[in-house]
């Protein structure tokens, strides 16, 4: 397989070739579409790339690189232009985002395609891991990773926007409940708790339950469909993906071997060099 440096070399050569880039296009557009078309010709399946540049450094607003409601319009646009067919290869590279929007995307994709194969070419984290669980199977390389699906919340704090997983917020709140019984510790918790808002704790609990419920239903309906005790296995996988205490970090990577041990159906990317 080509490496990232191979792709960069191709981009640089294209930039240096006079007249090779049509007006309004970038070399990235040309190279990206070239390889998407090659994948389509090899597999005979429709291809959608759903990605953001979240691994290229910090951004001012995390929502600009995450799964948000406007992305549904993007899916509608690209699906409108695809060839007729029930098969889809969905290439994912996102840090996560809204579980509710992910649910809407799954409903829309599943109304159009009966067989969805998900490619994780680098990393699909949080709600993107959830989206992966709505596929019939996953393709991962030795360098590919999923992530825990503990729902993140974007908090507007005194120091700016902070992204925190639901489990961490709940654990901090429980710690505050204990320590606030000590009059000497109570004042130090006031500025922290003030930033939570009146409904955040309930929202964290409900979001955690929603994520597990959605993933359980999707796995049973698609990836594990037809297998014995599919619903039970799906629930066990969803519980494992949501068990924050096991990962100890919302950004922890889950390799393809770990994903297989959980019960997910994973193909090796390297098995087909084409």
C-alpha cells in the first residue's frame, strides 16, 4: 500500500505541473477523487469518504471537525450523485460528535443501502465508533483504531471551550458530592460546579444510556444479524465500548485485534493490496 509520503509526493508533482489543475480545484481534490474512483472500480461498490482534519492540530471550535447536523445535508448531496446500488463502502476518519446526529445518519444510510462496509483507515473515535457499529463489517489495517464511545460534551468554561467525556463529568460530580461535605474543601469546588449548568449531569447519564442502546440495536440488526444470541452479544459489545473505567481515557485507541475480541466483525485491510 502507498504511504502518506507517497501521496504527498504525488500532490507536489501535480502542483508543479503547469495546467494540470483545473480552475477552482486543488491538487487534493484531484488526488482524492482519483483514488476513490479506483476503489470503486476494484470493488464495484459506491464509496463515500466521511472525514475531517482532526489529526492536524487543535481547532478553535471542536464542532467544526465533528459529527454535526449539517453533515446530513452532505450525505444527501453525495448519495444523490451515486450510481444505483445497495452496497456502500464508507470510509471514516472523525473524532466523534453528536450521538443524535449519528443516529439520523444511520437511519438515512440504511434507508439507501442494505450492505455497508466501513473502512477505518486511521482512526474513528467516540460517536464515529458508534457509526462503525452500524455497518455489516469493518475493514481495519494494523495501524487503524476505534475509540471508546463515551459521549463527549463541549463545555464553555472560564478558560474557553473544553471537551469532556460524560463519564469523567459524572465521576467529578460524584467526587464533588463527597468532598463538599468538608467545609474546608467546599469553596474550591464552587467555580467548577458553577460551569456545569442545571441539567448537565442528567444529560450525561441519558447520553451514556442512549449510546449503549443505539449501538446494541445496530449491531444486532446489521453486523451480528443472523448469528445466535445476536442481541445478547451486541449488548456485551456496547457495554465494553462504553466502559470508560477500562480505557481510563476517552482518546484511548482500540486496535483491530481488540475489536475482534469484543466480537466485532473485522477484515484486514492488508489482505487485499489492491
